[in-house]
C-alpha cells in the first residue's frame, strides 16, 4: 500500500502575490484550519506571513505536527538586473526553510514574477506563440533560474523546483519544455501544477498523463489544483485577465473541474512517488470559505482511493481521517 502524503497552502486561504492583504486570514488561523481539515504539511506563503524567526516558525509548525514543504519565490527573470536580488531573496528564504526542514526536505519554489507583466497577465490561459520570449530572452531567463537554483543549493543544500504558472513567461507546455532544455537538470526541477498546466495547455482535451510522462524526469514535486472549464472558456471568449479569472472561480474545488485526478494519482502510484503532494485552490483574499473547501478537497482525494482496480497500484491518502 502506497501512502500519499497531502499538504495544503496559504494560497487556498487567499494569500496570493501582489494582492490587497486587508482581508488576509492570519497565519495562525490558517494553520489551525489546515490541521483541522486533515492536512499534515504546508508551504511558507509570502515572506513575513508566517514567522521568519526560525525558532518561532519551528514552534508554530511543531505544535500542529506540520511539515514545511517549500516557499514560493517570484523573480522577474526576463530581466538580468533582477537576478542578483532574486538569488539573494531566494537564499534568505531557503535558509529559513532549511532551519525548519523535516522529512522530506522542503523545496525552494521558484517562479516568474507572475501577474506583473500586463501583456502576459491579459493573455493568461490563451497565450499565442508570438507572446513567448525570444531566443535571447530565453537565455537570460534560464541563466537567472540556474543562478537562483545553484545559489540555493550551495547555501543550504536544498533543491529548487520551478513553478510553471499562469500570467508568467513559463505557462504553456512548450514554454515549460524550453525552460527545462536550457537549465541544469541536477539543480532545477519543476513542481507540476495540474491546474496551471491545463490552463496553459488550453483545458479541453488535454492528455494529463502524456504531460506527466513528457516531463517526468524533472517532476520533483506536485501541486494538486483543479480548473473550471466553464470559467476557462469565459476567459477565452471574453478576454478576461488572469486576476479577473481567479476572482470568477477559475480554480475550483478538486473534482469539480477538468483535471483527471484519478489518472494523476494512478500515475503517481506507478512512478512510486514518495514525496508530498500539495492541494492548492487559488482564491483571492476574502473569497469563499477556505476551511470548508479544504475539507471537501481532502475528502475528494480520499474518495479516489476506492476507484483503483485490482491490477492498478493502490494509493492510500495518509494522515488523520
């Protein structure tokens, strides 16, 4: 029996980058609700959301028996001038992760500075090839990603995963492939995010297993996110920008959208995946009822356990019932 470990993240409680924090749920409430809904791990969230003193953060995690899985660090790597500052910020974050590391070790989750480029923010979910980086820009971008990953590893021994993401320059399948071709396979992997992948790939008729197989040698970590095909179609026909899409419920509760989670979990079992998965339901501050959604997402994953046939690998969702 393979046990699948599952965490959840601050973004499921409305903590998204570059957003108004006046309606932000405080970290202690978020961690309490995450624990109460059956998850056993979390990510850090924006720098300063949780305590940045290692002893204080260790205490907060320890009293809830939670594992720290990683921290999201956005860097505008299209611009060479951003690389040094981005690497410094990533190393600072990685040192905090290292100080509270458990088993498995956390990842530095590197990303583009998503949602800050007005063109890519407008085109998220419907990016034409003409809007991608050119050859020289890709070299600059990849050099920045390599710089960050190497700096993090040299300073802490932690590995870096790149987060392909809507409203950034690594969104579509071909953009993911290009980044991986240009970066160090020993130092930089990817976190495969099911919802962002489908959004970047066009949602309809996406072969999720084929995508997982295409990138499997670089997939070190998994984010479980669903996407509403109805909202995604509205985004395309009405040309909404990324934040309007999220505000309209683009990333729905697990099992209510287009992601084939039974196939994804079967693939993880077949690969003998031993790390954590992280549930993410990206919402903006003040949207929805995060605790109730987190509980339903957890129960949905448990419901998949019984859907495996006798000739398929078995997965059990680990953690409190």
